[in-house]
C-alpha cells in the first residue's frame, strides 16, 4: 500500500500551487528567481530507536544566479546522541548544489529541473557527524499547479563510496494546498533505500507540514512525521526563512553612508 500511495502522488505531479521544497525532504523544480535570495536557519531532528541525530542548527543559502539556475549551500552543525555512549556535536558535511530548470509549466507539461548535490566531507566521521568521503546525489524534480493545489516530486540516485556504505535511491511526492493567503498545508510520502550500515533507513515514511508567511520576506516552515515501514520513530524540521533580492544590499549600503 505505501508504494502504491507514492505512485499515486507522483502521478498527481504529472496531472495536477505554491511554496515547495523545504520543509519537506522531497524537493521541487522551482529555482529561486533571478537575483533573489533565500536564507534559512533550520534544524532537523530524527529518532531511530533510542538514538537521536540531526542538525542544531544548519544554515542554508540559495541564490538565483541567472534565470532558471539556483546556487545552493547548506552549512550544518550536527549532533549525534546514541542510547549508549558519548554524544557528539560539531560541523557536519557541507552540501553544495545547483538547481537547473529546463522545463517551465504549461497547461499540459509539468515544470522540471535537475538538482545535482555534492556533500563535502567536512564532518568527523568517527563522531558520526560526517560520511568520511564526498557523496553525490542526482535527482529529477517535477511540479504541476492546479488552482490552490500544488503537487511535486520525483527522485534520484545517490553515490556513496565510503567503506561499508552503499549507493542509494529515493522517490517522493508532496501534495500541498494554499488554505489561506499566508498559510499552506501539505503532506509528503517518500521511499529511500539503505545507505548507512548503522542507520537502516530503508523504508517508507511520511511528513505533515505547514508554511506560514509572516510577510513577503519572513516565513516559518515546519514538518513532522515518522516511518510507515522503517526504523524512524519520529522526525521533524523547523526553519525560519528570510527571502530578499539584491536591492536589500543597496538599502544596507545606504545605511552605512
């Protein structure tokens, strides 16, 4: 049943508005607008058995460097708290990426983009704050809007050459509704195969989420969920997002005079 549900939601992407991507694990194909920025202060937490791990916080920055192309970086401070043994906190693996939209949405064609990502091994693998080697992820994302509804999703393949680790695959979909002018509610279902030998993350999971807009520039994002068939007892994401364009820097430059 979970796999059928995923396939159904993915089919909605091909047939069915419109903040997308964060706070969900499944991403969207919509890059940041040209000369616009997104800045996040966020935290992810996950409970697997008696172990807690995540980021507290991580900092994400996205920039529309040219039309239809977004540059991306995440700098995370990670933590690992096992049920037995010492807890660790420090810099985790930095994420770099470029989102490239190659199709814009029409009445019949969904919006589409690729978003290759590189995880730089800046975290301490011995403390379970990093992978130990660079990893790469190559996803394809699709999106279709229909009135106040948005459906997006897709999947990709990850390459992990660290000793004892495995390459992995991911497929997921999100269905979201703009219930008020400043409030969106959504749900996500995804499936991921195992990569880490000490974290059997193979299985299906879900998240329920919301995006609240305090203004055009200030936003609150939140999701929470768990495994449907898998080891995750609980997971959540919370973030403050600040959106702005290049004129923001001109304003601050004027203040400095």
